[in-house]
C-alpha cells in the first residue's frame, strides 16, 4: 500500500475517533472504532514524538482533535513521514490491515451476483478471488465507520 492510501486510511479512522472523544460511545461497533482510533492515535503520537522538530508534529496531532481545520496539516505531516520512514509505514500498514477481513472466493466457472459486504470497523481488508471463467456482477464492498450511513 502506497503512502497516500495509507495516509487516507489512517485519517479515515482518526476522524471518527476525534468525534467520539467528544461524545459518549453507545454501540459495540462504536466502541471498537473508538479503541482502534485511540490505538492509532497513540501509535502516530509516539512516532511524531521522535521527530526533531521541537514537538511541532505532536502539537499538530493533538490540536487536530479539537480543531478539524488542522486535519489537513496532520495529513500532510503523516504523509511525509510515511514517505520517508519505511519502517513506520510498515508498522502502520500492519495496524491498518489488522482489522476484519472479508473475502469472496469463487471456484472455476462460478457466478456471483448482487453481493453486498459492509465492514463498519473503519479498517480491514476486502478482496475477491476468482478461478478460471468465474464471473462476478453487481458486487459492492464497503469499509466505513459505524456512524456513517
């Protein structure tokens, strides 16, 4: 996964976490998103703390919690870090891909139609595997958080 995609996935999980900080979490799915968001926040914060910038990166991360306008600055800093630090990019990739896995596997000449798979954990992996001459029509895979329609 490239740094841009990884950054987008991370920001997609951090956003609902930031919102959840100011509200009560009522559902089990919401609690899972909150916990994953918190873990991601702490993972990023620990790496930002090692930056030789006098704590600026950590302040941007912490300030983005209360000010959504700062999310673009956070996204830029995270993207640059993922581009320049392959070790951290690998660590973050493993975390992001540790969510639920959904898969559609079709044997030879199988036909799949009107399949809908939705993951509300906000992260995870979805794939379709097909053998010879298999077809798939009208397939929809979604990864979203529990608070998104």
